């Protein structure tokens, strides 16, 4: 009871402190830094810019502010020279614990106040994609837990050192490590979690789980360190070691510190989110496995059961083999790390199997010995929490599995066959997946999934056929629009939350305009099937890709922020056109991005093509005013830029400033200078019709598989021009 009374007295004293009110006020205002100064989430989704960045910035500032407040609060008795008197009245150990609890309670109150203040602001900034669950989780995990961690770290430093100045220096160094050396290590950046993107249209539970795990690991670690420092609190006139030995007489105290540190170490080592793949990007050992002799695969099936609440997957896979070798053979599969393989049977009998510790490109190798029988049906069960490739650990979120979205790729869908050749029918596959009835299943490719069963628990089973060793499957709360273009159907899938944005941008009309124009002028996309193409909006992933019958569109390209980008189009509908044109210039033809400073990229031809489509839709005057004139103004300003005219001064700037200025200049070169050069080339080669023939030839050219990129020199050669012919000054 005395301890409880002392806690409330200390909390009351803290709430009356001007320094505490200053720290609290600055913490409440600190999320504003994420809107202007500190933007660690680089994606252009609305929740990344207006929720993740403010919450992370608030956590960084709040953690540091409460760390400083902690040092001053713990040093207050010594600073006022009443520490000896207080130690005579209250046990130093008891008082240290009370101060810690009061500071943490104050931090929690400030977090609650911050969430109340920023709720209407975040709701207004994010618009229709605002979600209460995302908001609460972002502020609790990205910001809220940083404050208690800052309190624990600073309190531990002070209790070890017992000097305010040195404690502040140690705490500052610890915070600086998180912001610099550890910034790209998702487990070590205790102050500024690695969150590169939050999705607007779909859920974000995977990244929130990852951040929560990291925060709790550090909470256990710093609690253990604090407990150890608590044992070093000076008492009875003894120094650090003497106080430690006296406080440790009660065995449960050091035992608590040991258990907390052991839990933190175990959690760090056994984290379930990221695999242990070989970091050598040139490693290809799995592709060098010899094929099993005289063994062919005649078909496979899989039944997949994602748990959308836990984010896990379970399934049963079956493979049919014809073994004409007359001998036992070893069959190899790629398995997603995090999955556990069980019940491996061949023709109903258990067979030996092993999963390697070595991992490569987010796969481990499962080896199964199949018997010498001519016809073998191999079955297995697999289940677990799919891990992500550690080479992309700072960009987690791709393995999202929820009632709003999932993407299962290759081995994550079912174990991927590695070393068995197919028969003449290749690898015929039947796959079934059971998901909540609200979700639409979209195989990535030419296959279509059909709902074959509805269950009493509100789920549906979908089935589709394919022909490969792996495969990619998307599912989510999608809206589908079928857009007919000259006998060709585009099935356009986008997130339900994005419906208002897509309708405002005229998405269906934009798709139709782009497909009609680009097919007529450049040719049909090579990855479209005979009469159908799926356009699938994915969860934010950092880019898109294409395969036979389907193409992926990154949701970040269609956010309200991106659709208002004047450099890509004069309005949302025109930016939509710009992003869709990338199906031809970007996916249909790839561009080497190894030189980020080059003006030649997919953007030049995409902006030019957007201009041509807009000119056809709205007339020459409109296109001249909103495109050509704006390009010319930006290029004129570019050539007058001080650092363009004086590159030596640019080289003398700090590296971060150089990068910022270079990125801005490169943006102008790619989005404005290069379209003007293409427009000049159009005039030199004889007009629009001649340029269309040239671009059609480039689009349909025979591609070198060793270097499949469309180069600037190829463009110049096709136009019969030299590089200096397109100089603008």
C-alpha cells in the first residue's frame, strides 16, 4: 500500500513538472516531423505518407524526449542534494522502481493524448482509405512502444553510471545506433522500426506483427538490462559492485534479469518472420541439382487452407510420378522457410525425407526417397508461418495473409518440384484453396478459378487448373471490371477500398483508351493470352511484373497522391493512363535501371505516349498546354539551375545533399527532357506516323535474352539520328 501511495505521489509530481509538460507537448506535436522532415516509409501510399511516417517520427522524437526526461527525473534528488535524505526515508531500490513506473505511466498518458489529437488529422489526410485498426496499431506499435523503451534505456544508463552527463551521452549513442548503423536491420532498430510501406487497400497485419515482435524483444531485453542496473542502485554508501552484491542476495532479483535477457536472446535468434537465405545473389546451387534419372511427373494436386487470422498456411500436396528406373530415387522440392513438412507417404506408405538447413532465394530443399515402383503417388502435409527473404528484410509485408489479401508464390503455395522432368503434358496441376467467402481468388496467369463449394463457416473452396512446377495466386477483397476492347477483354481487379479513387480517375475508360491506342500503334502485349488479359492491383510491393495472361499493377501507382502527380498527367485520369502505358514501356519492354542518373528510362516513352493519347482524346491545344509547355518550362529551369551549370559545386556538397539534388534533376530529365527529345526526334523522322512505325518496330523487336533492355542507342539507330541531333540547347 505504501508503494502504491508513493507511485501516485511520484506520478503527481511528474505531472506538475514543467519539464515533463514540455516533453509531453513536444511528443504530441512530433508526428508532424513525419509529414515534412523524417520520412522513413518511402512508398507513396496514403497510409505510408500520412500514418506510418508521422507515427515513426513521433516514436523517434518521443523516445528521445522521454529518455532525456528520465535522466533528469532520476538525477533530481542528487541535483538538489537531497538524495541522502530520501534514501533514509525510502529504500533506493523501491524509489527507483517507483520513478520508472511513474515515467512509463506518463508516457502511456502522452500516447493516448497523441492518438486523440492526431485522429482527425490522419483521417482527413488519408481520406477514404483510413482504417481504425491501421490507425490504432500504427500509433501503438510504431510510436507508442518507443517511449517506454526510451525510458528503460535511459533509466538503465543512469543507474549504472550515476552521472547525468555521461548517462545522456550513452543514451544518445544508443539512439544514434538505431538511427544510423542499425537503421536497415529490422531487429536492431529499436527506435525507428523498418516500415517501408503500409497498404491503403488491404491489410497490414504482417508488418505490424513484425514490428510488434521487434518491440517486445527489445522490451524484454531493456527490462532485463534495467533490472540488472536496478541491482546496482547505490545503497548503504557502497559503490556499484558492493550494491550489486548486496541487492543480489535475494536470488529472485538476478533470476528475473537473467530470464528477461534469455527471453530476449531467444526471441532474437528464433524470430519467425525472416529466413536464413544465402546472401550471395549469384548463388544458384538449387538450379544445379541433377534431374532424377528415368523419373517423370505426370501431374500434381494441392489443397491449401490459409488461416487468415493467424497469417499461416496449411495444405496437402500430391504428386504423381512414373519411375521407370527400377530403383529408388530421390526427388527434391523447394519449400518456403517456416513451413513444417509431415506425413510424407508414397503409395500410402511412409517414406524417409529431410529438409536442408541451407536456404537460397527464400527456399529450403526437401528431399524425399520414392520407391522403385513404376507408378508412385507421393503425398505430404505442410503447415506454418511463411518467412520472407532476409535480403528484403527491411521491406517486409509481402507475405501478408489476412481476410483482405494474400499472395502465395511458388513454394509458399505448395512445395515446388525441382529435379523431375515432366511428361509430354508438362506438369498438369489442379489446385484448390479455401478462403473467406468475401475474397476473390485470382491465379496469376491465364487460368481462372471457380468456386466449387460453400461451407457453413463462411468460407468457399476455389479450384483452378494450371501447368507448372509452382505458380502464383492472389486473393483479396477485389472488385472486378471486365473491359471489352476490339474483341479483347481486360479483366481489371482492384481493391474495394480503392473503388472511389478508381471511379474518380475513370479507370475503366483509361484502360480502354490505353489498350486501344497502344495495341494499334505498337502491338499487342506479349504476355496477354489470345482474348483476355488480367490486370491485377497488388498490395504495395515496389513494382509490377507480367506473365502469360496477367500483369501486376502496384497499388502505390494508383493512390490519390500519385494520381495527382502533374508530371505524369494533368488529371487523375491521365495519370492512370500514364501508369497503364507502363505495360508497354516498362513491362512489355524493359529498361536498364543500373544508371539512375540517366535520362533514358521507361518514363520518357511513357510520358510521350501519354501525351499522344491525351492529344487524341482532348485535342492538340490541350496536349500542348498541359504537356509540351510544362515540359519546356521545367527543362528551361533545369538548364538554368546553378548546380547544372556548376557541377563542381554539387560535388563539394555533403553526400545526402548531392543525392537529393541529383534525384530532383534526374526526375526532370526523365519526365520532361526525354519526352521533349522524343518529340524532337518525331519531327526529324517525318512526323507522328513515322515515329509510330519506329516505336512499333522497337516494341516488337527480337529481344536478346542476355541483355533484354531497350537502350537509347537502339532508339537513336532506329530513328537514324545521332545523340547530338536531339540536344535541346
